[in-house]
């Protein structure tokens, strides 16, 4: 059973470009979470999605960031007009949502570098 | 809002020795989950151990065990017989069980970098 997959693993963007990060949850999982890890810091929650629904986006910056989890295909975290401060590792986690403790399984992360 | 604090940015231990990593948290909730995650240089987040707040018994997983003190809001991780492969960043995390939205996110501490000396 494949784990959570994220691609690309590394992404380099110039300031002002768009970054699209993809996350495929574990098979059978319909809940996806995105976290951001700035250098030398812990992971910070960004957004929680279920298929076709955003459940909690309270950790998402108000501008330039958006997330979706369509009925078919991976979840996408989109960052428009990237700035140097967006450089970080972005982790996706998934859970089945069917039984406590709703354990979250993490992907390997995407390291975004903005030049 | 819940907060998680790890007061030890770095720790070191000799191979085969025992080390304890500290974690405290702040919450007004009575039921929740606590986790320790390991992040090796590969950056993959690996779940080490989990504790349900309603359980008084401390969780154990092979060489890893926790000391859960609910009243003190303390959740330390003990690693016995340390191995070179234990070297990593360790994160303590909190998860509420209240409600569909607030109950879903993990709140992480800032991490403790563990070095294992041969």
C-alpha cells in the first residue's frame, strides 16, 4: 500500500511565479492536511480538506495561497506570486477519517525555494 | 488555542544510553491526543508514539516510552538503549478531539534536535 505521495520533491521558483504542489493521499484516505515548515521551525497547520470541500483553512495566509482536493486527482496547494518568505518545506498528511484517533500519515514533503 | 512547548532545542546522548525529551502543552480541553514524531535528515515525518489523554497508562513502543502527566500538562519521551539511527529532530504534537474542524489539526512544538554519539 503506497504511502502519501508528494511531488515535486524540490521546486525552485523565481519571485512572482506560481508554485503548484501536489499531494496524493494514501489509498482509502479522503482527508488531507497541509503543513508548512519554515527553516529551523516546527510544522504549522495550513489547511484541512476533504474531497471537494475545505473544512478548515484557518492556518492559510489570506492572500496568494489556495488549496483544493477535487473529486478525482491529487490535492493541490497553489501559491501565486511567490516571495522569498514562501521558501519552506510543505508537508501533506492524510487520514481515513473513519476512526479515532484519525491518525495522520505524512508525505515526504516538497521543498520550495524562491530565488 | 492550544500551544506546545519543547524547551530543549538540542540534546545529545551516548549510544546505548537513555535520554528524555521534554514537552509541555497548554489546553483547556479534557480529551485530546498527544504524539511524538521523528524527522530524520530525509525530512520524512515518522510517528514514534501516541498517547490518548483519557488513558492513564503511559504508552510504550519498544525502546520508546512516554511519561504523561495530565495535571502538569507534561508529555516527555524516553528513548532507551539509544541507537545511531535515533538521531533526528523530534517533535511533540497535540490534537484535539473536539469538533470536526478544530479536532483535526496537529499543533507541533518547535522540536528537539537529538544527537547520538558513538
